[in-house]
C-alpha cells in the first residue's frame, strides 16, 4: 500500500511538472512577445490578457502541486523510518540499528542516507526553490520569471523521471516478502544504515550540500529565460543573485561538514583526499565563485554579461556532473553508488541539453548582447582582477572535472583511462591557490576601471608594512616547526615520505611554502586594513564609537564588509592548509599490548594504559585502546581512547579516532586493529595548524552570511515599484 501510494505520487509529480513547464514557458514567451510588440520593457509590461493570465496561474498552481506531491513522498519515507515500517526496501536498507543517543536523528537522516532517498531529497529541494520563487514573484507580471520557472520545472521533471523509471533510484520499491514476518517485522537482521553515516556531521552534511546544489538550478534557469525572452538587462541577475549566494553558503557549509566527518570518522587523519565525490562539490564551488563575482559586475556595472550566463550554466552542469559521477558507476569512489544505466543516460542528457541550450541561445542573441560591455580597459583594475579570477576559477573547475572523470575517458585522450593520484592534484592546486590569494589581497585596493599608481601605493603602504611583520612571524614558524617536520617525515620513511618526495625537491617545496606565507600575510593585512578603514571612516564621519562603528559597518554595508571578512577567513584557513596538508607527520606503530608500553612520535609520548574488547547492544564487536599522552619531559598532556567497531550485520569495520587538540597542532590517534602477529596497530598523525583551517572556514562562511544580509533597498525592489506604477497607469 505504501509503495503504491509513493509511486503514484511520484508519477503525478512528473506529470504536473511537465504540464507546469509547458504552461509557464508558453505564457512567458507570449507575454514577452507582446511586450516587445508594444515597445514596453518586459519589467514594465502591461497586465496580461485573460487567457495568458489564466495560463500563468494554472502553471503556478501545477508548480505548487508538484512540490506538494514531492513533499508527500519525502514525508512517507520519513514516517516509515520513524515508525519502523519495513514494507519499503529502502527502509530495510537504511534504517539505523544503533543504541546511540542520536538514534532519533539518525532515523531522520536515513531519509537521505541511501541512493534513492538522496536523489528524492535533491529533487524535492529543487522543487521547493521553484515553488518559493513562484510564490515570491506571484504578483509580478514577469515573462523572465515565468520562463525561468518553466525551465526549472523541466529540470524537476527530469529528476523525477530518474526516480520513476529506474528501480535503482526509486525509494518506493516494496520489500520482498521473504524478508518480512507476518506482523511486518524483519525476519532477520539485514541491511541497515552504513555505520560510517552514524555521525552528527552526516545528519547535516547531505542536506546542506543538496540545498547548495538545488539552488544552482535557478540561476541557470534565469540565464536561459533571458536568452529565450531576449531581456538581456541585469534584471535576470537581480532576480537570482541572492539565491546563488544562498546556495553558495550552504554548499560551503556542506563541504566543511564533510571535511569534519572525513577527519573524525574515516580514521585516516585527513579531511580532503581528492576523491571523486569530494571533487564533484569542489568543481561546482569554484565556478560558483566566478558566477557570484560575475553577477556583481553585471548588476552594478553592466559588464560580464556573457560571463554571468556562462558561469550560471557551467555551475549547473558541474552540479549535475557530480550526481552523474556518483550514480553512473563510471568513476570509482568510496562515496559512489552502484552503476545504473538509467541514471547515466538521464543525467548525461541533462548536461548535454543544458550546454547546447546555452550555446544556441548565445548564438541567437549574440548581436543583442553587445560587443563593448565585456571589454576590460586595464588589467590593473578591479575589473581586470575579477576577469582573471573568473578565468582561474573556471579553468580550475574544468581541470578538476576532467581529472576526476579521466579514468572513464578513452585511452586516446590525455590521461584517458588513468586514475589521477592525490599528489598530482596537490602539485597543480598549490601554486594556483597562491596566485588566487595574491589576487584576493590586491583586488580590493585597485580602482574600478583603471588604477592610478600613486593612489594604489597610498592604499598599499600600510597593508604592506603589516604584512611584512606577519611574514616574519610566518618565517619563524616555518623555520622552527615546518622545516623540522619535513625532515622528520622523510626520516620516518614509508608512504608518507614517498608522497612528500613526489612533490619535488626540498628547495621547490620550501619556496612554495614561503611564497604562500607571503601571500597569506598580505591577504590578512589587506583584509584587516580595509575593515579597520571602514570602521575609522564611520567613527570620523558619523561620530560613532569603535564598537558601534564596526556593528554599523556590517549593518549598512554588509556586502562590502562581509566580503572583507570572508577574505580574512580564507587567509586564515589557507595558513591552516599549509600546515595540515603539506607538513603532516604520519607514523603507524605497533604495541605488544602490555600496559605501560610507550612509543614516541614527534614531541608526544604515548603510553598504553588499558585495552578492552566487548560486544555492544547491537552485537557489534568493539575493540578499544586507552593511552596517556605526555610531552618529552613527561608532563601529562591528555588521554585518548581510539576504538574500532566491526558491525555484526555487514561485517564492516569503522574507526573511531581520538583527537587531542592543541593551539598549533592536533594529535590524531586511530586504532587500526590487530596485526597478523597479534600486536596492536596504531596510526598516529601530527597535523600542524589544522585548528586554523576550521576557524578560517567558519570566519569565511560568517562573512558570506553577513554579506547575504537583507538590504534595505535594491534595484530589484525599485523596479517592482516602477512596474506596478506603470501597470496602474496603463489600466487607466
């Protein structure tokens, strides 16, 4: 019964999404043609005729109906998880069998824990964005919004079709009768949620990431609407730029939560491994940065029109490429699902169709976009630095995408059939990141169209002086902490030493580190200088005290101040990445298992105090070791108790690592089980500066959130008022 209801709701949602798409695009196109014929601008078009108005209202009604049906589908899965209704195979495969205090929340996260549920969640979120935008703009007679909603509904329909026409994606497949007792309970312990997903970060990471993904649908839809209707003003950007920033915030949060989960749960002591699914988020994040910067230039200065449309399209394509990588089975990943031909063809078709639609629309409207708007008068200007940033971000995103799918490409293509190792990504990413940091430091101090030398030097003097002091401190850190760690890693030998040696000679590695420290110092100094200058300007002009001036700076100029704070956070995170990605001490030691046995790694002495082996309430086998941590002088610094659990149902082992956090580094300890000779295998990592990575990421995200703060007045709202006034005048 539950299976039938869910399948009917999905099928109806598909039909309603298609009907709404036809009605909305048709009504919007007719309205734009009528506005063009009357000589009125689309944003000030007269009231539509009765048939067109009815078509529009019907299209919007079907948008709400498809969203309501998808909401019901998500609700059915959630209720089944909460009530332990095993009539659906998806519930059997993903129900969290655990005695954890977080078990009620794991039941909720089980809705998106598997292949089928995650795709349903993503589809529902896209539909939610469309429905909310339809509701927000319901009183505005905009052909742009009507066509954009229609394009978005086509995407919703394609996603729903992937659910309906693929049994691998359908969350409403019934459970086989042999697995159920007469009373509906499970006949035996089978399936269940992956133990690795039972962590607080995985309750939040998937929905945050999917909110970011879903939000990228609307900028693409509005770009297509602009090409379809011929309204190439900044109007379409004004209608979707805040949605893009909103999605970028959640995409950033999702990536951060995923990094925390990987660091703590996977037991390998890192947070970024250039895995295919990690790269899927990164490539869309990179192009999203370019999209947001392009939108700013388009909206404020009327330039970067093609860039705006291109980055909106490529970001959406990369988002779909992410699920294509995850669900096609073409690329191997620890996060990927099994191969599914239906998913392969559906998502490949979406990517190809999106790219072709953009190219055809751009060719059709080429003469209307204009030739002079995108020209840069001087590269030594904000315009020029934005242009360079866009090129770097788009090329970086494209390169990450290509390297990620290279193993599935034909052998006659460059790197075709080859799996690109993490070291290769690092070798390219690190110098590129240094260039981006330098651009971020210099760009806000440049003029918009052209930079005058004396004025630029006047802005740069103080940041350079502060940066020089910070750089000296960085060199001290480099000489006393990072260089000795480099030598110790090579002396330890093993895979960590081999990976480090692959990055090039020590001279190059050290030079890259020093240049990175210089760029980071300049970015910290420039960002802090701009924030302080803004506060001092308010103190001087408004007579405010320092706290009030700082508060009002973010209140009155949130985009500008939030951007500076975001850049400051990125600089702090980059400093953390230098230590935690380039100078990690990684040693695996063996202990006989006798209490009092000690081993030293770096400046830490670990002493075994106890071992324990038991079965928990779910019959999972748990092995745990307890160790005291002291410094070289014997002073106790803390206690760690890493463990390993072997799930009874799936015989899958999970590592529960222990982390001892200090201001300048983390001590990461993971118990990896027993060696063949019965000794305890313990992996120890010393991660320098990793706390700065988390802190910088949090500060950067806070800056974006503050920049997203509601504005008191926007050109969009003013245009709405003009449209209403014009409509009333026409009615008279």
